[in-house]
């Protein structure tokens, strides 16, 4: 009787334990299956991401869009997948969807450096320069999850290149001044910054950057060439000649340096401004400059020829070119010829700025004369 009572009272407890153990086992097994499934999804997403990035590098944007969208759909919370998908959409020319994805990413984290950089590129591609500039700066000062100093530097350089293409020299110069100190310790960066200083209309700073390179390697031919170009832009033809001669001494058979030096020599022979010139030579050069300015105006800019403010200068130039040289050449006569040449050049640059090339000998001479 007692044994039966004990059996009856313990049976429900055992049953509860058995059921509990079964539930725990089922839960554990369910979690195991969920983890296996999640692991499979993660693996599939990683593979799609890798393949999509490879497609982007191979110039296959449509395939990249498909694979990266799949990766992002499998793991929606992955920031890298999201931004890579947006980048692929940009590469495929789907700017509307790319912008929507980037705005979504920035809504989650407005300080994300990479998201801001991609948005800057998108804005730049759409010609929205003000927005592009703002997003570039947000990227520079934003949060980067790997190699923050390197990414910020590359973003600032990308912004500088963009400003150079946009012909915004003052904004470009502001960005370069921030890089100037770092460039003194990095020859590769100094070389890039020096060229951008030329684009910003600051040849003296370009010379300084190239000299920083030469302090580490005095035989750097490209740096000597860079100084030659910078001095040429600054209008100091003699300094340009000296720099290019230094390059040629180190590499006498370099055809590019030889060509640059010949060009500078020809400019130096055309320049009517050196004080040491004899009166007759200055007159000859001034007359040749006027002829060159007249030919440039009449052959490259028909619009300026028909403008009323250019006609008087053109008529006076024709008269001066047709007249005989004066018996006694004075400095005032030569200066009047230079002034006429400057008037013709001003009319051309005002009416036809698109035809002016920065390496045009006439443009370089006029820039020098204007600065004096």
C-alpha cells in the first residue's frame, strides 16, 4: 500500500522532468538549426559581397549590382554591404537608387566617412558642386572604421582634384595649405601637391614643394622639371632655364627635358620686358608680340574682332605693324606696342576664354607682363 502511494506520487514529477528535458532539447535543437541557418546566410552573403566587389573591379557594374543587392538583402544590418550596393548602383548609372540608399545609410549614421564620400562623388557627378563640396568635408571630418588618417588624406586629395577640375583656385588653395606641412615629409605627396599648387595659381608654393623633394634627393629629374614649369608659370624664364639645365645635366639624353628647355629659351627670346634689353631689341620684340597678339585674335576669336571695344585697338595695331620703324626708338614707343598687344589679348580672353591654353607662349608672356 505504501509502495503504491509512492509510485503514484512520484510519477507526475518524473513526467514533468521528462517533458521539461524534451522542451529544453527541442529548444536547443531549434537554436542549433537557427545558428546553422544564420551561418549559412552569412557565408552566402560574404560570397556574394566578394563576387560583387570583384565584378566592380572588373568593370561589370550590372553584375555587381545583382550580387551586392543579394548580399545586402541577406544581412540588412551590414554597413559594408549597404555601401557597396550603393557604389555599384552609381557605377551602373542608377543614380536615383544610389542616392536613396546613401541617404538611408546617412540617416542611420550621418558621420559615416565612406557614406559621405560616396555621396560627394554622386553629387559631383550630377554637377551639384556645392553639395559635393559639403559632403567631401563631412567625409574628411567623419568617422572611418579603418585607416582613418589614410582615408581622410585621400579624400582631401580627391576634393583637391575635383576643385582643380572645377577651376576653383581659391578653394583649392585652401585645401592644399592644410596638406603643405605633411607634404614636406612625404615626397610622393609633395609631388602631387606641387602640381595642384600650379592649378591653384600658386607657382611659388609649387616651387617650395618641389624643393622639399630635392632636399631628400637632389637628382630627382621630375622635381627639377617641376620647378622649371612652376618658374615658367611665374614668369621667371631665367629661373626656369636654370632648373631645366639642372635636369638636363643629370640626364643629358632626356628628350622631354630638352623640349621643355627649348620652349623656355624661345619664350625668353620673345620677352620684351627685361631691363637689360637694348632699345632696338625691345622694339623688335614688342612689335613681334603685337603681331602675335593680332594673329591670335583674328584667327582664334572672330567674335572679338566684331566687337566695338576691340576695333580701335585692332586698327591701331594694323597701323603700327604697317608703319616703318622710327629713326630713334624710345622706350615709350615699345611700351605703346606692348599696351596695344595687351588690349588685343584682353579682348580675346574676354570674348573667347575657351580657346586660351595655359601653355600657349602668348598666354605665358601676357601673364608675365600683367604681373609686372
